[in-house]
């Protein structure tokens, strides 16, 4: 494993505080009265209410929005049996995904126990604490035994995501893949490699969706699972023991319509793909190396439709499309289990969302990608804001229709509106922007190219393919610091350097700067000196001359210092009278854009109106509909002070010029 990645990962987990989770109070604890309500004596009333009616725990405690992510670390993806303690970073990561994508709170529970009966006793005893249980990274076949036991014993949903989350997303992809190639679920011949938990769950759900069991051939590391085979057979594999003369993967693949791989990289050969039926659907989901690379599969069969588990190919099968939202729907309707009907509803919701016409916001978020339903777009994007709004209600309705919902949802329109609060919050704000940048990386000149922070960021920019960096700085200093930081980036290969001390464009640069600034008293000598020593001026000049597409400055130094040079060299956009600064404030309740935070100390009404309209345009780029608040110390005209009157005047201007705001 790359040392730089290891160092960054360890630093990420350790700083600024250890781990990825914390508990945040939802009630104020500022006064003695608050303490008396939160704890003794006031808490007794909540306890007695729950004692009399256990269902009130859903409204008086956080239980209904709390999931246990439980593991013994016996089958951690890519790591194997590492035990409960070592699996904790993975479980914390799972918890973070629950919170970020669906607003669900999680306690991660790591257990030093491998016996499924004892595990069942431990987990079942925690039912008073949680609204649902997510089993994670527990090896097969114990995971089957454990889940079935807990489902019978517990009155809350128990869901093994490694099995069913994978199965739901796989079946959504297969549903759409068969739509693309024009084949019926009941008619296709399926070959599946890998007889583990995820593979068996996929086959079970496919059968529920209409695939005929007799049309399925399961292949494990010993070969075809056939009737009469006794070696390394489990109860789960035995369900798919086929009446066939095929004994190898190559023999099984002849005339297959669907290949489902959840096994090992490279096991599916081009020669095997060539023997498949016309327009085959290939699900090569082994990570990090798929059973066959998409380019190799298409070389063998140009009509193949292909999915992988990787983000660098189209059609990534990713559990995050499913598990946050199926739990969201189950919790919100008080489901006692996650049954087959709910899983099928999730499959259909995910599949249908892919076919839906992309909204303007989604199209803008993933600009440059073809988001039209087809062979390379079988699944929604993980950051498609519509997932939670489509999948969670579908799951909740299926729970209600199948009779397992204790708290039926009365108004689904209002419920969908409530779900939208999870969209574009916290760190999710920038992720779609980065995804857009990756589609067509631009030249980004960074003024403070010698900064440690900039160099670390440059490594990320290069690794993620977000931009083509140009660093302003001395090459020897940059290379020395790269070596000291243990980074992998290399000049020329990964980024360009503009050397202030020895750049062949130096004379062109200072003359360009002098031409702009001579009427402001900048002499040729001063222009030469500034162009040697001021990195912000250099970067701005590169941008002005079209040698970069964007620039970043201000890693060090005062904001107004940098801004002065930007205005002088780059200038203002046509029609813009004044510049202003916009800052983003991320709070649990939402994202707020604040203007003006840096530039104009006491703007007039005209300036306030202009910066409001400019900031509204900026907010729209993030997929948000701007809602504007003009703030002063006066509420709704209570004062007639100059500051309050100024804001009212700005409002009048805005109502005239931008009535849609």
C-alpha cells in the first residue's frame, strides 16, 4: 500500500480528534432548569410514559432514528478476519454514511464473538436501545444463521447489508440492463461466481423478481455447483445445485445471458465472453480487480453491457445507493422487519429513478456526463439528491402494504418534503462540484505553490483528477518539500511550475502588468520587482493571459491584500459595479451563504442589491434555490435607523430588478 495514502489515512482518522464520530446533544443544557428536565427529576416522567406505552419511546427518545452497526470483523472487505477491534474504523465509516446520506444516527458495536448463537443473544439483548440492526462484515455461513435467528427474535428490522444491500443494487442494475438489451427476467440464463453471502442473496432476490431457479448456474472455486456434489456444500449453495453436465465456468458460460461475478479478479476470460448469448449483461463486481475488465469484455463482445464495483467505469454497483434509504424508510414507518416486499420496492425505485428524465439540478451537478438511460447509465449516481426522496417512501409504502409498519405514514407528499432536508448538506455540498470538475479537468494556477497545504492539496487534485495544477514557486523548494512530505507528485508529469525567479515569460508578464498599472503609478522598475516577488500578481497575470482557467490564492496573507491585485489585473465582469465576498456556513440545520463577509464595510442600498443578485446566481450553481434574508438589527421595520432603512431600500431595488427572488 502506498505510504503517502497510508499516512494521509492515518492522519485523517487521528486528527483533529480520534475517530469519525461524536455524540451531539439535541437539547440545550445551559441552565439548571435544562438539567432538571434532561435528567433528574424531569426524566422520570418520560420513563414512566414509556413504561405505560412502549411505543412512546419513538417520540420521547432517539431510538427510532438510531441504528446499530454490528460486526465481529470476521469478513471485512479486502482484509478478511481482522476481529472486532480492528474493524472499528470500517464500522465508524459505515455510521458516517448513514448520517451523511440519510440523517440516521448510529452506534457502531464491535464484538469479540464468533459463535452465531452467542452473537444472537448479545444483539437481541440490545433491542431496547435501537430502532434497527445493520449486520456488517460477518462471514458466511454464520451470517445467514445469525440474521435468520435475529429476525425471529427481534421486533425491529435486522438487515445484513453485505447480502441484501448488494443484492438490491445488483438487481436494480440487472432490471435496467435487461431493459436495455430487450430480454425478459423469466427467460434469461444466469451464471454466478461466488457462493458467499452477497452472491446467494443476489440470486435469492433475482428469483423473487422472476428469474427461474432452473436457469441459474452457480460456480465457486471448485467449479459448478451441481446436483450430487458433496464437497464444500452449504445449505445455501444447495438451493442452486443445477441439473447440468457443465463442470467448469467456461462450460457454464455458453449461451449465458447474464454473468454475475462476486468472486475474484480476472477469472472471466475473453474467450468465455465470446460464447455468451447476444447482448450479454456482465456484472463483474470483484474489487479492486473485476472478474474481467470492461475493455476486455467489449473486445470479446462489442454489444456487452457491463457493470463493475469501481468508480472509474460506468455503472458502478455501490451499496450506498441503497442502505441509507431502505433504513430511512423502515425507521420512519416503524417497520418491524425489512421483508422481501420492501427490498423489491427499493430495487424498483432505484431502477426507475435511472430511467426518469434527469432534473436540471442533476444535469448541472454531473455536467459533462451522459445521464440518459442506456448501456452506460443503468444506475443513479450516488449523489443524486432524488435517491432518498424516491427510495425511502417506496420502502415505507411497501412496509405499510405488507403489514409490518407500526407507524404508517399518512401524507407521503409531506414525507417527501421532509426527506429533502438531507440533500446538499455539510460535506456533500462540494462533492458534486468535484465530480463535475473531473469530467473536464481545468488548468488551476495556485499562487502559494510552496505551501505544505498546497502541496498536499495538489496530491489530492492529481489523484482525484479534479484539475491540472500549476504551482507558482521555486522548483528546488517545491521538490524539497514534496520529498519531505513523502508525496508522490512529480513536476512536469503531474503539475507545471511557474518559477518567479527564472521563467521565460517573465518579460512578457511584467510588461503586461505595467500596461495595466502604469496609470496607477507603477513604474517599469516596480513592475519588474512585483512580478519577481508577488505570486498573486503572477497567477493573476497567467489567468488574464489565458494560460490558466482558474486560480487560487490567499492560503497565506490578508484577504484584502490579494483582492486588490485581482481587481487590478483581472478586473470585474461586464456590468458588475463592485466586488463582494461570499462565504459558506455549514450547520446541522442547513447550508448558508453569507454576503458580504470581507470586502465592503458599509455598502449602500445599490451595492447590497447588486451583491444579492450576484450571490443568488452563485447559489444556483450548487443546485439550490436561493432564499434571501436581508439582515440588520431591526426586525420587520421596528427601527428607522440608517442601517435598517438601507436594507429596506435594497429590498425595494431587488423587488424591481429581480422579482423572482
